[in-house]
């Protein structure tokens, strides 16, 4: 923030000197005198299933603004980047095909990304539609229907729930999903494709997007089922190993929207 403000001051002073309002370029070297921001390390994330369970329950019980509540409830299921969720438009969702297509213009890598919709996500979206469905944005700001909810709004909600910056951040939902999906035995390439991480080889990237989609559809539904099972566990009987094994068995015969195959096992 200091460097941003200094940059604005520098532009104003430079303009004043250019048009003759002042004889001297008084802000020269201002930004250079400020210390550079330290390089950020890994963002904080909760990955222990028992702590994830408490986080999910805290989110369900949070009583803030309606758009903030639903954004936080959806984030663990879809684990997209914050700006991709906050800027979501109703026209991007195809409920007949059960997919959310994020256009390239809104993606970090500037490539279109598809998020398969689980039953749980579609239920939340139907509920949210009653509140914001008349507009374009899923999560309009409380100040304007044409501007989306801010990242700070989501972050402040986590802080009010008691999650400090050293415990959990909004980007942490992606790390949470990545870590646990790998532990649950899903193929790393499929997880990376759903996280929309960049594939250096363009031909391989296009091939993988098509090849992995059936697995991604299954994974996203089973991930949603896993989260719901996690929330329903009693703390006194909680077991990380037991939960993962029983869920795999219980969901073997369940398919998202009654169409998807069983999850391929890791070799």
C-alpha cells in the first residue's frame, strides 16, 4: 500500500511539473526510498481433517452478510481462486450440464476453466439465486450491485470466526483441497488440472483438459461428499484413516447427477 500511494503522489507531482504548476519535480525518487515488500512464502492453510471439520462448521454458522456467507460456503467445494469466485456471473453456469465455465478473461492463466458442479454446490447456488439471481453477479457488494464482494470482506469474515493470518487465508482453501485430495488417492495430474495450474506444453494441456474431465467430475462430487461426511462426524469418534476408507466404500455406488463412473484408484 505505501508504494501504491507513493506512486500516485509521484504521478501528481510529475504532472504538476510538466504543466508548470511547480518548478521542481518534488517527488523524484520517492518510491525508490521505500523498502521493497518481502517476498511471500507459502500461504497459510488448514489441512488437518479435524480442523477442517471445525472450519466448515464455523462457516456454516457464520452470520454475516448473505453474499459473504454463501461465498465462504462454496469455496471449500470449488476451491477456485478468490477473484474467480467473487467475480462469478450467473450466465457462466450451465445447470443442465452441471458445469461452471470461467472465461479466459477472468482466469489467472488466461485460459478457460471448467468447474464440475456437485449436488451440494448446485443446492447452494439455488439458495443464493433467491437473493442475487436478478442481477449479473453471484456476489455483489453490499455497496453496489455492479461491483463484486471484495477479498477483504471474505478475509475479515475468517478473522471474525477466530482464524488468524497464521492459521488460514482465502487462498488456503486451494491448498487444503490439494493436500487432502492427494492424501485421498486422486491422481496428481487430475488435481492439478482442476486447480487450473499452468501446463507448459500447449498440446498436452489441451489433451489433458479433455482426458481428465470424467475423472474431475467424479472427483469433485466425491470431494463434496467427503466434506459433508467430515462435517457429520462426531468429534469423539473422529478418525482420519477410518473416514477416508469408509467414505470410499460408501460412495462407490454413488455418482454425481447419476452419470459418473467410480473414481480411478492411484497406482
